[in-house]
C-alpha cells in the first residue's frame, strides 16, 4: 500500500513497497522533466554502493531498462532486446539486474519505477514483473490524485537518497568490507575509498598523480599486487603509469596492437573482464558468437588478472589492469565499486591527457617565440633563462632578446605582455619582432619603444606590455636604457658594488599610442654585470622588489669573472618552488668584458643539424681550427675529446639541432653545447642499474669530461639545456 501526504512521502512509500515485494537491493523513481524528453532521478532508497549507480538523468533513448519502460509502456529489464532495434547492444556497466515498470495513469505519463537486484540471484520472473507493475500502477494513481490536488509532480534539482531500513534485508555479504553483521556497513565502507579517490583525482595534474591515487584508493583496499593504466593511441595500447609488481604486465601491454585478441583490448568493447573463481561466465545475453575463452581470461598462472574499461567523457580512453596474488571472488557490490572507480579514473585520464596536449602546444609556441640561441658577441657574454608558470597549460607573455648590431653594438631586451593566454603569446611574438626590427634599423632605445607602441595600438588588442631596452656599445661601455613601465636593469660593478641603470619609467606599451619615451645613458666599467628580468622573477607579493633584485644579483661570487651560467642557475633554483611560480619569468644576464683590442675577439660558434652523421667530426675540426687561430694548439687534443663526447650525447639523446660555442678567456677556455632536451647528462659507470632513468642520457662519456674539465655544469634554459665546461689554459 502506497501512502503519503506529499510527493516525497508517496515516492518513499513506493520504493519501500517495491523493495519489500521483490527483495531488491535498491529502488528508485524517475520522473519526466518539464519538456517530457528527459528522465530525472527523483528518489532512491537502498544499500550503497548500488544506490549510487543510478544515473541522475537520462534521455528517453538511453539503452536502459528505465528509459525502455517509459518508451514502450511495459515492464523491461536491462538485457531485453528493443523490438524496434533488435541489433541494439545494451550495456550493463554494473553487476545488477534492473527491472523497470512504467508509472502511467490513463493518458498521464509520469516516469518509471526501477529496482536493482544482484545479478547472481538470477533474473526476474514473470510474477515479479507483475508485482512491480502493480506497484507502478498504484503509484501512478496516487500521483494523479496529487496532481488533481494541485501538487507539482517533478524531480527536484538533486535526487532524494534514503539509507537502508532495518526492516528490509538490503545487506549484501561482501567479505573484507565494513563490520560483519551490521547491515549497510560494508556498502558504506566502500564509499570511503571511492570518495577519497574522487577527491585525489580532482587535484591530479599529472599522470603520476592519477596512478598514485589509484594505488592508494583502488589497489590497496582491494588487496591487489599490481596496477597498470594504459590508453589507446594510433592503434596500439600505451602504458600511462603503473605501480606494484607490474613489470611483466607492462611489457605485455606497452605497444600492444588493438586488433590483437587479448583481454586488455577486449575491454574497449565496454565490458569489464573478470569472473568469480570456479564459475562459468554468466549467460547475460551479450554473446557475439565467439568462444567464451576469448573474452574471459581471469587467470595468469596462480594469479588473477582483471581488466576494467576506463571511460572518459565520451568514449573508452583506456584500461585499468589489476593483478591479484591468487584467484578470488568479486561479489556484485565489489564489482560495482570497481566500475565506479574506473569511471573516475577515466575522467581523470581524459583531463590529464588533454592538459598534456595543451602543455605541449604551449611549450611548442613558447619555444618558437623565444630566441633559440643567443648570438656570440665581442666583449659581451650573455645567458638567459625562461621559467614557465606552474599552471601547465598557460602560455606566458614574457620574452628576452639579444640583438647583434654593426659597429660593435648590442641591444638587450626583456618584456612582459599582460595576461596568460594564447593572445598574450601572440602579442608577445609580434612585439618581440617589432623591437628586434626597429633595433636592427639602428633606432635608439626610446625610439624603439615609441614605434613599437604605435604598432601595438594597431593590433586591436587591449593588452599592455612592459619592456626594457638596453643599447650597449661594447667598445667604450656606453649603455643607453629606455623603459616602458618595466623594472630597470640591475648592475654589479667589478668591485662588487650594486647599482641600477635608472631611466624614466614611461608608460607601458599600449596605454597611450602617442606616448613620448625618454631614455638615459650610462657608462659601464670593464667587468660590470647586468641583470634584466621580468616581474615574475621577484614576485608581486615581494615587499621590496628592488631589494630582492639586488640580492639576486649580489649572490654571485665576487671574482673578477663570474660564471653567468651558475649565477642564472642559482637564481632560478631559489625561485623554483611552485607557490613562487604563479607567473612566468625571464632572466637575462650580461657580462661586459671591456673594450680591449677590437680585433682580439676570441669567440666562435657552430650550428649542427639534428641527426647530422658527420656532426661530431665537424665539431672536432671547428675546435681545432679555432684554437689554432688563437695560438692555443696545445689545448686542442683535450678539447676535441671533450666536444666529441658532449656533441655525441646531444645528437644521440636530444634528437635536436645542436649549437656549439667556444670562447677563450685570459686563463681558461669555455665550451658550451646546447640542445632542446631538458634531461641532464649523467656520468655513470660502465654497468647501469635497472632503476636508472631510461630516458636520461647515460653519460658514460661525461666521465671523460669530468676528468679533463676544471668544472662542468648542465643548465636548463626554458628551451632545453646548455652543457658548459671550463678547461684551464696551461702557462707557456
């Protein structure tokens, strides 16, 4: 008997009556929405996790018993074929048999009443169908009376969920979960790892985070020995991550062709692959005519393997493989839990892979817009760093540039475009091109900013740009500085004194198209070092950016010839914590060596194309010829061997173009080899441990470099890395 004074009481009474009469695990009422083309869950009662398997809403064309009952006006189960579409493949994602009856009174169609029962209790009999139909008809008559009384019969914005009642046997025996003998304890306990998994996956930003969450919330609670996540791409399976004793599974899955008949590829048909030990696969009406041994492969020797489809937003994105040490049963409630966990993993994998693709696009765009290699300049040593923000998919608008001009002049530029979007990067590329073009034409820094500002006004963008331009005459040390709302360059004298190349602040570019910009001249001493940077380096929350900037520049050794690469590394390392990387940042360092003899330039560079089979020999000849021209033939053998090893590492492991720079100082020779790979070279013994990173450059030749060079280092530049080393010049 269905009783109640309002809609909630009526619906609750109906689901309790249905659960009692059919001995169901869970029951629910779906009601049509205001447009009569969608069903919404109004109320559900029963035992978790089955309670959480009900969809919040579904279309009338959904391949579910509930939608079929409303469409046809008759009772329906999940595996019933649709008479209008006999070839339709119904999907049962959870281990429950669903029975649904229409809730209809005359010409009033309200929705459907649906019950779930564990599939191992068998299908529903004709008598049970009649019982549910009777309850549905009675519910429809009561709802019709409510409508006559002015009550709106519709689902609320969120469904009402009712926990199990003590007088209804809804508990399902699930060993290993909850408190034995306490109804609902097992199901409620299962919800903890599920909800914990959802929370961890919501914060996951990389595949390592997803695998760690799965290890904690899926593998550990179920007692699995190993877990492997794999996705499909280009017709093959590729392992995304794994944990536990998973090496043999990884070897079998990684690169597996999708058309191979294996359990892992079968799950892409939407069906989890596991079966209770000692039982035959149930006859669920889903057979496609193939032998069952091709579909159900639960055992691996004395172990058990289950494969779960990992479903993203629109399709199956991968497979989750769990390995157990011995065959075991998977009760229906536990299988339902696994299906829900696989769904959460699918959404996380989909999101993380999308973020990885966005990150790749952002890195490619940034790599294209920033200068690949700084030019070799007489009497001026430069190095730069770009540090992206911690938000992976953001594209920054910071840039740097070093432009070599005629008459021994050089122009240093750093700038920052407002915002962190594709538009910021696009504007940055245009502004960088404009400043480089105007500087190459010979305009002074203030004129460069004025012309760039007028160009920016015609780009139809609301973004503003701050910029610092320094024009340096390397013969007499004259430096002219012009700013567009940007921090001025810091300078450290040869004696260690700190200062700033101040200039009028002016307005940022884009604020006033007709703005007049002014610059200021300074004179640098031989051995002076400049630091140009963007605000992301010092942070907007820094109490005194000027003090912080001076501290960063002052962290260099007080020697006569500071190592710019080491200084740049130390500055970036100091500001590498994630909470300090809300903005991208640029650092540009320049060491002015002094005027000296304008014909005494002892610097050379070489560019090698990727996969150049003769690149190593070319590099050796380059070093030999340069050292001979500088009268340093006695250094040739050692440096040829060093350049041979480092260039080989770069060509083999980086797979990119390689740039070689050689510079002779008064007491040492500096060699730099640059490529686009961020993995550092690692000196290692002749035998490699299994745990060593397979993607890193093994670097056996770097042992030779360590033996010959006075010091060497590997520095990330934002576009790859620079391996630099110094070899002392022996006295004559």
